[in-house]
C-alpha cells in the first residue's frame, strides 16, 4: 500500500527562521554544547561592535542578580562567518554561544514525566522524541542568540537613528502606572528588576524575593518604546508592522499577551476620544498616540509603543499533580535553577526581537545597502 504524503513525512522543526530580508535562523538547545544564530541579509559594510553585542548578552544572562536563575553563563560568543576586519561582508553572519554551565542532572526527574505548563507533552506528542534537559529547544536559553542578532539589528537601525527602549512595567501585582513619557527611561538599567521608577522597583524586588522564598513564581509586563521611527514602514493587509512585531513577541517564551497603543483599554473608549487628531506644521504629527505609532499597519512617525505580558515561570519548587508518558498519575517538584520572575531578563529580549523586525522592515523599504 502506498503511503500518502502526510503519512510519509516525518515531523520536523520548520519554524526557526524569522524575517524577509534581515533574516535570522536560531539553533541549539538549552543543554547542548552551544546555541546561536545565523543572520542573513545584513547589509555589507556595517561596522560590527562586538563589545555592544557582549553588553547586550550580559543584560540577558542568567545569574546576574539574586532575583534571577543562578545558572552562571559567561555568554562568551564567537562570530564564525560574515564579518571581516570588523565589518559585515554581506554574507551570512554566524554567532555561536557556548553553554558552559548546564547541569543536565537537574532534569533527570522529568525524563518520563510531563511538567505542568511546559512543552514536554506537546513536543512528545508532535515529534515522538524530546530533549528533557532544561526543555531543550523550548528553553528560554535559546533567546541568547536572538539577543546577539538583535544587537546587530540595533546597529543597522542606528543608521536611521531609530532607538528601542524596554522596561519592566509590572511584576506580579506591583504595577508602574505612569505613562512612558513621564519616565526617565535611562534609569531602567540602574536596578536589578529594570524598572525606571526606583520606588516601584524596590516593591517589585521585594515581591520577587518573597515569591522565590515561597518556592513559587510570578509573571509581569515589559513595555517597549521605539523612537525616531520614519513614516511609511510596514506592509498593508497580511504583513502589517504591528502584526510582525506581535508575531516576534509571541515567539518569546512565556508571552501570553501583546497590546499596541491603547490596547484593550481602547475597547471602552469612544471614537471621538480615541482618534489621534492630526496637527498642522512643518512635520505632520498627531495630538495623541492611542494608535501606538502604527496606523493601517504602517508607521506614522509617532513613537511605537507596546506592552508584552509574560506568564509566571512554569517551574516551581512545589509538588504538583501531573502524569507520566503512559498517562499514569504522579507528582513532580521543580529542581535546579530557575527564574522566580522572567521579566527582568526579558527586557533585552523584547528589545532585540523588536530590533530584528524593524531592521527587516526598514531594509524592505529601501535597499540592502546602508543609506543615510
């Protein structure tokens, strides 16, 4: 009997590449020898600031504070192609980051047991084989490669003076309610939780510390602002700018919600209050920015701002009900090193994914060579 096409094909990963011109392909697993990224479409002649790449990786690295996982990766990286004499050559750029502090033994307890709210069960059902060590491919560890790629994307965007700044606006029940225009965003990097308000930051840190002591986890929100955006970036209908940004944000581990501009709040407003009225002048601007800098899927020149909601980290140090691979009831308790709240380390990831998307769309709007 001849097999049909769908019966013949083996299940494979087919979703590891993001972008059209500026494209990244992510590779590696949490407890493999290394992780990394291949960047295709980076314009030739871009001066590659490796110190900046390293600084971005260190912002994301585990073990950076008492409120993050204790896994201690140096985030040392190597560029093995695409760069010569500190400049991009136009060929694919490959960045490899070693996994130097993996402890696979911490995951021996879930070899045949499904961890609640993890991808263990779905990966096993889809592929018939999974890497149980730290979640393998599903681990947030692989986002280090995305941050490295984002660092290069930021360098591309710097030629257009486009800047991206994210910060923690909520950790658990503690919320920073001020609009971003009232905040001193450079203060984001002055505390371990990456909240630009010192008083609120202390409340967030206290809550995360207590949650960690309780063996539990909390979620939170990362807000992101993009300034100096030119008008006209984005493609209408099925490739809207905010749709592409949303796709990238939802690709980040633990993300459960993304809203642009007024977001869900806009649902309770009247059109007469929500409309962003145009103001005359040498440069056309809007009086308000409930659209979040994007109208019709295309940038309008105002700041792009959005929020990204992260669920609580799934691994907790408490015993929970679950099942094994045979469907038999059992229990499991988290072991090893995990973040009690992911949002402080998610800040550079959100920025990087935004940078990758925006670099791609900017290059799509012009050519593949840098132009001022």
